């Protein structure tokens, strides 16, 4: 299946999920990208270089899934474990054809200017150091503010102090010059930043994008989300593989199977907004913590709905979460609206329920009877799942369980 998409929009919107990792300091990636782009422009870089810089800088912290890691990076000018997220980010980007050329640069985005090995290409050094400089300017801004003139002067003094040890002198000079304009700082506020990116995204072309490319992008984001929960590694990837096979058993077209697989890979994007402490908590959750867990479905579909061409994927996810997470009174409201759960959402429910049951279980602890119970419950919710199909799905899941059929991993 082919999609008509603006790839600038796809990257911009999906990195919104990465920005959630900051919890109380969201949009770090976007601000770093804006700062880098403006410094590059001030240095007279050509448009193609600036566009590449913008995409890389938006993705620069894709190796960060945990809120604690984000906080350490933002609160310290330099941090001894910083290289871990650079290496992880570089590996993730390598798996996506349109991002793989960013990998070498992202691997070096916390490397000090005076520590680059002599054999590293000059252009790679400058790109990486510009992202590093922009990232640190934003980290200083979040820590000390940049509203008053003495706060802006303080940020300039720190950057000057660590040049040329951390930063390239010509990048530092371009920043200092730029930072004397009020406009530069005003754009770091949430609304102006949104308009700034809207203009850039709208200049992107609509392209014909094959499913394989979207799957690699979706798998990269699924990996980022799954890294948040070490106890259930590859959850989204396993669900995606199960869901696709179940969709085939339901005789859905290849295009519909593609949509379900993508929905499964993207389904947990909103989880990045949940603080690690809540996800790791072994005692009961407070009301506020439960609200944070419950809104992940809402956040996921809000992200995906912003991508023109992803409407149906967002709709599948929205139906799925409404059914899985809604309290009974909300369900009766939905029933009044005569909302049927689409088959695609039911498939996602079966795959997720099965994976959840499977997680932490052995084939002794999940029995054929339990599989039948899961399917019976789900069938009553879905008006479109035929009984024959139900039997095919049950035998597939039992076979999966008994023979240990491995789901297909993409990375
Ligand atoms: Fe970073
Ligand atoms: Fe960063």
C-alpha cells in the first residue's frame, strides 16, 4: 500500500511524542531544532542543509525514553552518561531509510568540540556541534530562564566560557550575534514556536510513501516507547505482528492489514508522557496517577490525527482505547451514539489482550480455555467477527502458544 504524505509533517508530529518525555519541560526537541536552524541561517547555510539540520535536531534525543534520563541531560551542562542516549539514538535512526544518514551525527551530538577525532568529516563535526550547542542553550534556558536581559546574558556567558572546549568558535559567534535580538528569544515560547514550525512543515511536498518506509518509522517509535517498560520489552512489536496475522485470518485486504499493523506499532506513543515512577510503581496508584495512565490513548490519537493521511490509523486507536479504558457509564453513552467497534479495533484488542495475558505467563499458565474465554469476550463486543473466523484465530493463538511461533521483529 502507498500513502500520500508530507514527510516533514510525519517527523514533526511524531517527534511531539519524543518531546513528551520531558513531562514538565516539553518541546525540548523543537526548541533545539529552532535554535540550530536559526544559527545555521545566520551562518549562511543553504536551504537543503538547514532542512536536514531541522529534521536531525527534532530527532536528536530519540535515544531518550526515560524521564530521569531527560532530567539529567537538561539539568547538567555536561553529563558522563550522555553518550549512552547518543549511541542508542544513532542505532535507532540507522533502521529508517530516510533517517539513516543522521545516525553518525546524532552519535556525536554530545561530543566536545576539542575531542573530535581528526579523521571525522568537517561537515559532520559542525552539524553535531551545532545540535549540541542548541541543545545546551535550551537546557540553560529551562534551568535559569531567558526572560530578563541578565538571564540572556548569563546564558551567553556560559556558552562563551565553554568555547572552544565544548563548542566551535564560529557557531558560538553566530549564536551570540543572533541572541541580541528579542525575536530570537520570543520564538522559544510555545505559541510562536508552533507557528514557526507550521510554516516550515507547510513548505514540505506531498510524496508517495510505501508501507515499508512507514513501517520502519513506526517500528523505530515503537522501540522508543517499549524501552520505557523494561519488563515488557518489544510489547508494541509483538502486538503488531500478532494483529497483522489475525487481520489476515479475518480476510482483510493487504491495505487493511497494513493499517492495523501501523496502528499497533503507534498505539503506545502517549505512554511517553507518563512519568517512569508511575509505570514502575508496585503499590496502588493515586487518582491523579490513574488519570495519567488512562490518558495515554487520548494523547496517542491526538498526535496521530495531526498527520494528514493517518486519519484511519488514529480512528482505530481511538476506538480501541475508548473500549479498553472507558468506565461503564461512558460505554453506555457510546452505545447510545450507536458506535460499533470496527473490526480493526477488535483485532487490536485481541492482539493486546493476548499479549498482556502471555506476558509473564508460560504455556502452562495460559490455557486453551483461557484463549477461548478471551475471544468470547471480545466477540460479544465486536459485531463483525464471524464465529468461523473466531475458530481460526483461536487455533492460530493456540499454535502460537504451543509451538512458540515467534512474532516478526523488524529491528
Ligand atoms: Fe542529547
Ligand atoms: Fe537534547
